[in-house]
C-alpha cells in the first residue's frame, strides 16, 4: 500500500508540473501564421492529430485530455482558423 501511495503522489506531482508548464510557457512566437480549416464532422482526435502535424500543438494526447477536462470536446466549431 505504501508503494501505491508513493506512486500516486509522484504521478500527481508530475501532472502538477506539466500543468504549470502549460500555464507558464507561452505558445510559439507567433511570427509564422498557419491556417487550419476545420471541416464539418471532424472529431477531436482528427483535429488534434492535424494540429500536432502542423506544429500548432506539441502533443495531441495532452490536447485531447485538456479538451475533455475542460468539457470542450463536443463544442468544436467548424471554420477556418489562423
């Protein structure tokens, strides 16, 4: 049981560090503009994959987890984004 608690605390600490990095490290410099066209019927997984391949997000899994935690995974708006 002691090992489980230690493991849990380490995972929790890692998540807190990653969350802090997300909040404190700004996104790219914004010098290069990228246009992404989100088509109707595109799911969160496909959008996350596309955004990672364009270099807009650094990790699609983290993007998907954050979208689900913020309850925005079903609120994807179709359109062209810059």
